[in-house]
């Protein structure tokens, strides 16, 4: 065995351990994949400073989109919704300018999630509906299923069980049709339904 093989094995093991021990933000581009490592201790400030520094050095608009999207995600998780919206708007404008429809859909969904977390359900629904309306026909069906679930959660909160069930069953239908081996996703949806009706 070549010493380089053992180095690669050790590096692969180290990377696998790092992945198992940490939450990762993934930024994809055609040329590279960049990972920002955030430990379980919720050191989101490390992620923010990492992305802010990265943003200063990246010139490619596609990569800038991914950085703004990641910043919006971190700010949403840390309940800094105004900053999250600021970055998601920049990400949306960049993805629209690049005519990258899948990125537009992801950004619209994230905008809806930010408004959902702000407990502004009407705005959240507006962005979820727009995401479904503007979706790229080549987008993976799991994104559509996720948006349907997001909408169902809001309708459950608003005590509109009819619309909630309509969207949750559409999501289940997609998962059943295309992702039938994703048992945990199906179980999660049924748990959500059970929790909502238990209340």
C-alpha cells in the first residue's frame, strides 16, 4: 500500500469524524464546495464571521448567493430576523439576476420560514405560495414536498384543518410516489398530523 493511500484514509476518517461531530453549512458552486464548520455548542458567531470574511473575498455571484443564503439561515436560527431578511433579499436578487430558478425557489422558501419564525403567518404563506408558483419544473420533488409541509403547519396553527390536510397529503403523496424509501420523512409527517389533532 502506498503511503499516500494511508494518508487519504486517515484524512477521510478525520473528515468523517468532523462531519459526525459538527453541523455543516454547505456552499456549492460549479468549481468547489466550501464547508463552514459549526460545533454542537451553537457557536453561530463563528459561522457568521466565517461567512462575512468569505463574502469579502468571493467575486463569483453564484458563490455570493450561497453565502448570503447561509447567512440568512444562521440569522434565522439565531432569531435575528431582520438580518436574515436582509441577506435573503440579497440572495433572492442575485439568484433572480442569474436566472437560477431552483435558487430562487429555495430563497423564497427560506423567506417564508423567516416570516414563519417571526409569527407572521400570512407573509410566510405568501412566500411559500410564490415558491410553488415560480418553481423550476426540474426542481427535485422533495423541495415541493417540504414547501407543502411548511404550508400545512401554518394552516394547522391557524386552525384551518381542511387546507392543512390538503397540503400535508400532497406532501405525503410526493414522498410516497418518489421517495417511498424515506420512512423517517413519512413518519415525521404522521407525527405532525397526530400532534396537531391531539391539540
